[in-house]
C-alpha cells in the first residue's frame, strides 16, 4: 500500500512540474511588456549619461569663463600700466559672466617689476568653486563637499620701458 501512495505522489509531482514547465514556456514565448521592461532597465543609464554630459559641459563653460576673466584682467593691467591691484581684480570680477559671485574664492594679482631690465610680468589667477547639479564631486579623487575648485591663470609681459614715477 505504501508503494502505491508513493507512485501517486510521484505522479502528482510530475504533473504539477509539467504544468509549471508549460507556464514557463508560455512566459518564454510571450513578448507583451518586454519593451517596457527593457525601457525601465535602461532609462536610468541613459538619464545618468545625459546628466553627466550636462555637468561636463557646465564645468567646461565655467572653466572657460574663469580663464577669459583672468586673460581680460591681465590685458587690462598691461594696457593700463598704473592700474592698481583692486582695478585689475574688479576687471576680472566684471568678466565672470554667468557665474555665481558667491563662489569666487580669490583673484590673485602679482605684478613684480624688474628694475634691471625695466620689465614687468603681470599674473592674474582666478579661483572659483564650481557647485555641480548632482554631487558628482563626491566621487572624484580628493573630494570636497563644497564643490569642485577651478583655477584660471593668465600672464602678460611688458617689455617696454617702465615710466619713472
């Protein structure tokens, strides 16, 4: 009698397994909703790539504006020989178009005169903290929670005779 019960149980198990297998075969053949699932799986990757490219473009724009401001301030210092450090810094500040002035760290101006050969080297360095839309700066080496530090520098050399003051 026991052998008969085992056979029946084995038959039931086999029958239920074959039903499950038929259902899985049906799932394998069914293609309804496949596109929606693929879209849901790939959308975060595409969105991440688009946002990353937008961040890189914003960083490149910010770096370009910083370098432009440093170059214009250097040009101003070379054209206006007697310009003060404050004048050069104001010129650099006025050329930071589209950037948040609160993120400006420093504008360093050096203009040492060489009395031996009557020359002057003007260096303008603009330091700015870029704040990203998403906190990608936390994934960069040497991460700073405040943002990404960008620097633009420009140098100009005056070779003409320095007027005596």
